[in-house]
């Protein structure tokens, strides 16, 4: 297996990207291609104390870089020799099995759709981060790629999320939930009601394990394994979670440093707090998968460090070995054929 990585994307490129790739090379049984300025990448390799490229690590030179100032819709098309564009074209042409970038989210999504193309039958590609939960994680789909959605889009998101939960979380029969303002069947606007009806029908046909409407507060307790929503609501939810985590972390630190007694208490629960912090750490998951694209594309956080890049490469490798795109295409084709017969 071969993973291709945009070495110039993100706030900490190229050093942390190269460092993360080297870590992944040591951990995973896979080959890695780093795309970007070859001289800069080689300097990073040498700064890590390596005289030569490690076995399994390749460099593909690219003279340009997609920046945050570039128009996301045109960046890959206008900068064909950028590290992101070269990465996507090589992925499309079969030179790699999956791709990872910490660069512009909009440019990566637009470029992946334009170059690598969507899975046949997929109406919209979606962003699907994995949230922590008591039952081993929950896929949130969509979290920002599609602000306006139809019920059909959300129905497809359910199948995409089902595949990701199986591939990356080991869920053999993922429970699908629909984000709503209440658990009752009649809650929500027209989009939620129409989607509820479609997912209920699929559940009755044995295609999905649909558990109904789920409120945001119940996700962490394990109410579902896949939470389906439109990109606007999903993005609001994700950022609210991030803000809450930051607020809690800062205030807990103040509580435990308030006095000698609280410092002692903090020392006693330090291990537990470390595990709690780890569960909310984006670098443990590494990135967000773009689902609905013909080959796996993982978006790493813009401020990713080496650990996060290594985790993103690990996630990309899992997706590449799952044949998720082929399975999704088969499911959507079957659904379309059944709809035509009705």
C-alpha cells in the first residue's frame, strides 16, 4: 500500500509533515510519497538525523503551494504544479492508494471532486470527523462540506458514515442516528422529517440500523455510531464541541492550581485527566475523511503536528484497505435500481 502526502500543506509544513510521515513509516507496513519542494523536504529529513531517505519513503517534486488566500474552487486547477494538485493527480492515476493533506479544506475538497471524482451515484462528497463517545467513537457526517442539503443527500451520508464506522471504528453494524432537536419522530423541520422517513424505510428493508432522532447532548454517551446531519448544523456542533473542550481544559487547570490541597488532588487524578484529554485530542484521530470520493482523501487539521500527521496517515491506510468507495457504489446502485422498480 502507498499513501501520498502533501508535504507543503498546513501551518507547520514541511517539517512536521515530514516528521509525521517518518513516524508513520516506522509504525505502518506501507510506503509513503511526500509531495512538495524536494530540497526543503530533504533538509527536513536531514534535520531529523537521517542521512538518506528511509526505505519506503519517496519524494515527488512540486514547485508551487496552494495557500489559504487562493480561491478554493480554482486553486488546484490554477496551480497544477502545487503539492496538493500533484498529490491528487497521482492519486487519480493510481500511483497511490490514499492521500493526506493539512492544506486548505475548500481547495482539497474541490480538487478531490474535480480530479479524483466522486463515487458513481454520490450526489455530494461529505466531511466526516470521528467524535469520542462511550461506545468507541461516532462518525459525524456532514460537518461543513454541504451547508444546504436535501433528504436524499442525508440518506447517502448515512451509507457513507456506515462504511467509515465499519472501516475505522470496527463497527460491524453501525447504529445510524439523525441529528435533531428532540428524539420524538415528529421533531424537526421538513429536511429532518423527510430524511427520517427515508432512513426508516431503509431500516425496515434491513439496509441500515436506524435508531431514530438523536439530540447532540446524547452523542458522547453512545446514542449512535453515525450521526447524520447537514453540513451547516454539523459544523456548528463540531465547533461548539471544540470550544467547550478548550473552556473545560483551561478551567480545570485553574481549579487544580488554586491551592496546595487542589494541587495534591490534581496529582492524584492526573492519569485520569490525561486519558480524558487524549479522548478530545484531534491528533489522536489525525484527520477528517472526505467520503464519496473514488479514493480515500483525508484532511488533517491545519495546525497538525507530527503526531497528528502520523494518525492521519494511519486513518488513510485503514480506508484504503477497506474498499469503501466500491462498497458505497454498490449500495447506491442497488438503491437506485430498487427505486426504479417501485
